[in-house]
């Protein structure tokens, strides 16, 4: 089992659990051989992706012919604003003036916005389980 994790805090947790850890974004890893993994488990990350297509292509390149991919992406009602703000800070999205004011606001304003998002059911949750489509002319996946 290999953990691929860009967050310094999560890397420490993975290492404490004795997991072999690659401290990078999944899209940036270099693998020794294509199609080397049987299973990818991806948790709480899809909503953080700047370019989901690049990510899915990378999944396809590292999964073996009959590999499975399990994706769970959710914000448990408390991370929605943090995701927007971090994406903005990385320069991946340009926010309109109203949202820029919230970026510059104090913690109380951000917490109240997040509470409103959560109470009104605007948090997201998604779970996907997929099997890689076999390439034409290759073995059958059983």
C-alpha cells in the first residue's frame, strides 16, 4: 500500500501509521511502470482538483488493465468555504468582488457563511466506484 499525499499534516499521519508515503500531488507522481496498481482509493479530494481531466487520465495510466478506482469526495458541511478560499489563493479561480470581501473578512464572518452553507444543505457529497474500461484487444477482466 502506498499513500500519495501532498498535505504535510496528512503525510505525518500516514508515516505514523507506517505507510509508504509519496509527498506529492497524485497528478505529479512519476511511476516506474504504467498500469502498476490494482486499486486506487481516493478520498475527499475530487472537489479540490484544479483539472479533473488530468487527474482521471493519470488514474487511467497507473491502473492495471482490470483495476478498480474508488473515489469518495465529500465536504462534511464544514469545509466548503475553505475549499473556495484555498483555490482562490492558489490562483486557480478568480472571485467576484463580493467573494473577495469574504476572503479578506475575519474568521467570524467565514464561520457564519460556512454555517449557512451547511444548514441549507449546500454542502457536497459524491461517491464513485468504477472499473477501468478494458482496452480493445486485451484480456477480459473477470
